[in-house]
């Protein structure tokens, strides 16, 4: 019987920053003696992650995966692009995406030990960032796009489309990657954001000396332009700006989309 408890393992992890499994082994190696366990972790190069935990992890890589009836995006964060391009880092984020697509959003936690190992090996603050999973209806198709830069994914998109084919879904995904919409429909934009923007546009228009009689029309025109920057269906299509995305999709329906971009 081990002469330590799960609370002891957690306490050791909090004080050293080492991984849970490493802390458990350290206590096993030291017969439950916490101070000896700390020394063991230092000797193995496993302590010190706590010092890194507070450092900003603004870099990383994203990966996407498609399984039968599901699709996923996973972001793995780190501090530098040098680490983000490392083979082990890129391989792990690919594996996490496959796990999430197959099992669900919580499946990324199954590889926490591997993440902890990378923290130790690469000496950076590394963590799972945004995780997205779509479970697809039988009458839906999924479109994907992954922009790769220096050997790692940096911009991943999923689109669920009903009443269209995979090529159309892919084309929309490519558009999203570079147009970066935040909402599918105008009605989804929070009312408080719209009200705040309307007030800002009104102030700008008045400061420009626009005539009072034309003010309402000017405000609505500028607000429509603001929506076009944010609402997918209203955006000019990237490959043909004379048409909107809604025009391109036609009778098909975009059910939902997701975009995860490093630094976004």
C-alpha cells in the first residue's frame, strides 16, 4: 500500500509544477516523503513547470480531423513558434484532434501525460487551447480547411453544410479562413454590440457634419457595412466579390461553422 494519498500527489504537483503521473512516481520512489520527492523530481528534470505556467502561451498549432459522423479542431498552445514547429508538438496536436473527433471534446485529457512530458522536454508553458467538435447529421456534409505555415497548422476551419456537396462546403471553409466572420447570420450578433456600433456610427456621422435629413440612411448604410465584415452570409465571397456567400450557397444551408486561428 502506498503511504501517500491523492491529495499528497496534488499538493506536490502544485508546489513543483510537475505532471500528475510524475508526482505520483516521485512519491513512490521516496516512500511518500515529500521533500525527497521534490529532490527526485529536480534530479529527473521534471520540476519547474510551475514557474512556466504563468508565462504567456500565445503561440501554438492547430489540427483538424474528420471521422465518420464527426469532425474536430484542437489547438495546442505554447510560448514560441520555435516550439510550435517541433515535430513532437505537431504530432501531438494531430493526435489530439483525432481523439476528439472520435471520442468527444473531453478526450484531449487522455493525453495529459504526453503534454506534461512536452512541458519538461521543451521547457515551455504548453496547454490545450480551444477545442471544437461537430457531430454531423445524416443529411449534412463537412468542409474543412487548414492553413499550414512552417510545418504547423495555424488556421483551421470546419463548416457543416446541408443540401450541398463537400466541394461547396470546402469552398466556404476557405472563404472563412481568410474573411474571418464571427457570426453566421445578422440575427446572431448580440444586440448590445449592434447598439454600441450604431451609436458610434451616429456620433461619427454627426461629427462629419452629415445633414440631419440624411442621417438615418447614412447610419443604416454604414451599419450594413459593419455587418458585412462580421456576418458570413452577408460577406462578399472571396473568389467573386460581386456575389455574397449566401448567393454562392444558394439553396444549400450552412448549419454552423468554427474557426480556430493561432493568435486569434
